[in-house]
């Protein structure tokens, strides 16, 4: 079969990756400065102004949000697959260090309180993500350091917080707009002035060390991850399973009804003075002035409330309630950060379900022996490793449903893309498949965005590893959905019904698979619009609209398939 595929690799990106992995083969620490020139030469779409003297604020914010806040003190980043790997290389009791996390990238990290950050990695995709992020961060830090040497006034709140003229002068000194400096202040919050002082005081010099990078090491970490799940829920090996890759909150909120059960308490929380803006939003939703879901809003408020001192009591109450409903949370320990949840369909209370999920006549649920295994969506190739391991131990798998973020080349933030073709940069395969979802499954629950089905997706190496040349090729070939997990997942799907490992650089037909397959992506980036990435802004509360619309579609599909299965018994 002849095919036209996006030849997404460019010489610059290919050279960048080969340089990264050749340097990381050394047992010594690699200095990020050795990658700065080749990083800039890639002309990354997320870091287009890397070579300029003026800061690329969007790139700096993007990388800052994907690194722990302690990065301002870090001088050495150590990468390994598990606690045992760290211990074997002399980093004893690394999990006794301070746990730290990034706001926009889920990865288990520990800080020694001085200058070293230990990060757990699940696959080479973590390396493809971490190294360019660190490089962009260091480049932009050092630009700010150079420009701050001109500033002769104190960098503190007393000088800048209430003096608009001084704040404007600081923005001019840093060769950025006042709006960009304000964005940086918003991201850093109370640490804004302290971080500026750190940047002014010293240049950024980060070193990276990869402790162990063999395929066997990743497989051992994946096996340990699964062993923990199987130990906590042994019935996974003997019950029918619907596999879902999504997040840790949307399915649970829709199935437990916990937030809706505590509506009055959440309404009292809105009466607080500091929640005036949220209260106005609620009133606009309630009286129909804003077309939004009351349920989505309550899920959002529950999370906010549980972050307060009095709201923390609901964390324990929610855990107890979920246990009663047959919902088991299994956090990962001693390895990469991918939580799992096991949900027993027969123990759910139909009266407690979100109204969008609650279908007529759900009394049949009590006859179901099926489980939902939901995992917090992994990064890149880790998706392949995890699903292959799950498929080795779970049978039958009745459905595979994948929900995740993506960049869109023809839509807007919050839109939902439904692909039926996926080009995978890792395997170089073009996957053709019958997606279980179409626009009609999602559109009734999506209020702010548009559903685009029959799309073509590309699973890429990493977010920084794209440039304008690659984007142009992708778009001209009709690929409009850019993400990181679908291709690796489909490689695993191939091995779930074929007697050999997934092929390389072929057209792969998945139309005959013996289980349900659905992939839904919601747009979190629009890379063809300058500055429109998650460094420039976030989906905020309205991002929940597409998250819950896709989650509702997945649960309704599972209920439909399970009802049909039981009817045939």
C-alpha cells in the first residue's frame, strides 16, 4: 500500500536527539551548557527566540511550569527508574528527601534541600521531555541574569509591588513587555522577588546524570509498578476489564457523586470573601447567563475546598466514600508517578452518578463482574510499556479508551479531536483504526468547544522537539492532532491481538481487533498561533469542559458495551 506520511524528522531535531543520548552515555555529569547551541539551532516552536538577547518569556514560563519550584536552587539533576537504581549508584534513601513536583508535568521528584534533584523516569520519552526543558530554562535564566546586571535598585516587594513606574522600568530593563513580566509574577507568586534576586545573583549551571538507561531497566520499573497494583487488587487477573487512560479525578467524580452529595458545604465555602469571583461565576451558571455545567463547577470547587484547612476533612471522607462504592485508588510507590484506580461496576450506586452518565435502567450494574482499570495517563513510550504489561496479566480486556491532551493545528483551546489515523514517530507506523467515538458521542456535553472527528494524529517525541518546518509538513499532509501517547498505545494494542511485536514503518490495520478502542484528545495548545501554548496561558476552569465531556463519553460507552455483554449471557 502506498501512503503519504509526514516525514516529521528534521536534521536539526535528529542531531539534537543523537547528541543528547551520546552525552548521557557517560557515567559523569553532563553540563546543560553543552546542549544550548544545538537546542537553539532546532528553532523549536516552543522556543523560537532562543538565540535572541531578549528573553523568550513564553518558553521560560513553559519550562518553569514543568519543573519543580526548587529549580532555582538546583545545580544537579539525577535521572533513574526506581529507588533501587538510585541506591545502586550511591543515592541512599532518596525518597527521604523532600518530595517536590511541577505544576504542569506529573513526575516523581525529590530534592535534597541543597542542590540536587532526583527524578524518576518511566521511558526514554521522559528524557526527551526533561533535557530540552532544562536547556530552555537555563538559556532563559541566563538571559535574565545578564539583563538584571543593569538594574541598580532593590528587587523586593517594597520597591516594585506598589510602584507601577518601577515595575515598568524593570520590564524595560529585562527587554520584555509589562504584560510578560506580570505573567511571570503570576506564575511565581510570592516567590517572584526572591527568584529575581536569585537570578540576578548567579548564572544557571545545571548538570544532568542518567544513572541507568537500558530498556531492561524501564521494563523492571514497569514490572514493579504492576506488581504493586496486582498486590493491591488481585482480582484484576480473573475479571473482565475496561482499560482507561485519563486522569485521577474526572471518572471518579462522575461515578461517585461525592461533590454533588456535599453541595451545601461547597456553597458555604463560596460565601467566603476570598471566593467572590467564584461565587459570581456560580450565580451566572445557575441563572443561565453562562452556559456551563453545574456539576463541572462543583467538581472544581471541591478541589479548591479540599486545599483549605477545614476542607481537608473531606479528603478522608471522600476516600471512605469511594471505598464503599468499590473504587480503589492505588498510588505508585518507589518508581514513576502513574496512579491506578480500580472500579467495580456492580458496587456503584446508580442514584449517585453524574446526571450525564446516569442512564435509564442501570439496575443491571449489580449483575456485572467487570472492572474499570483507570491509569493516570503516562508520557510517550511509557504508554506502550504499561499497556503491554497490563495485557500480559489481565484477560479479557473488553475495551481500551484513551483520553489526553494534544495540540491542534486547526482548532482552538478546549476543542476535542477524535482521530482514526495515527502516525507514530517512535515506530514510524501509520495506524488505521475504527474509533469507538464520533462527534455525536461528545458534542452534547461540550459547551465551549467544537468536536472534530475523522482527524489524523501524530504522536511525537516531545513538545520541544518540533519546529515550524515540521509543523508545516505535518499540516500539509493533513495531520492536525499532535500528541505523545496514542502511537505507543496503538503499538501495544497491535501486540494484544497479533502473535508478534509491532512492526516498524508500515501501514498497520487495526480494524479487526477483538475489543473496543476509543481515542479522544482535547486541545491544550495551538502551536500555529504565536504564543498560544500553555506557557502563555492555561485552560483554567473552562478546561474542565472538554475534560468532562470526553470522560462522560467514555463512561457512557463502557456502560453501553457492558449492558450489551450482560444481555448476551
